[in-house]
C-alpha cells in the first residue's frame, strides 16, 4: 500500500514526528500489515509534489480486504482527522499481484 500526501510546510516537522511515533505503530497493529518503509523524494521543482510517502507491506494479497476493514484500520484512518486542514492531495493506493485468470474472470 503506497501513501502519498502533501503536508503544509509549516507543519511538516510536527507531522513527521506524529506520523513516525503514533500513526505508523497504529498502522503496523493492523492484522496483515507486516512492514513499513518511509520513502523520500529528493528536491522537486514541483510545488504540488508529495512531501510524505510511505510504503506498507501486507503479509499476502489474501489479507488485504480483511486488514483494511479491521477495527485497527478504522482507528488508523481516524488519526488523519486532526491533520485535515494541513494535508492536501492525500492518496492511498493498494497494489496486488494478479494472474491472468483473475483478470480474465473480471473482464468477462
């Protein structure tokens, strides 16, 4: 699962502390999420580029639905409410491997 956000620069240091100390441990408590990696962009000429990026790894593709529907996941999503005024362009993308049979079944 890839998370990207653009946090107001004046609040970025505070956000990063909160994110590392409170939010990431809460996300890692979600059953099925087994690892976190913080990602960083180098300097970007684009003002709209994300300044926060994280990668969360699931145990397997089979646990994704259950993990994202869990009580722990709902709690982690509520964490973001306190940052609503300072976060722009928040995106969460979930990637999973699909085999050709799975794709064909959904297309037909």
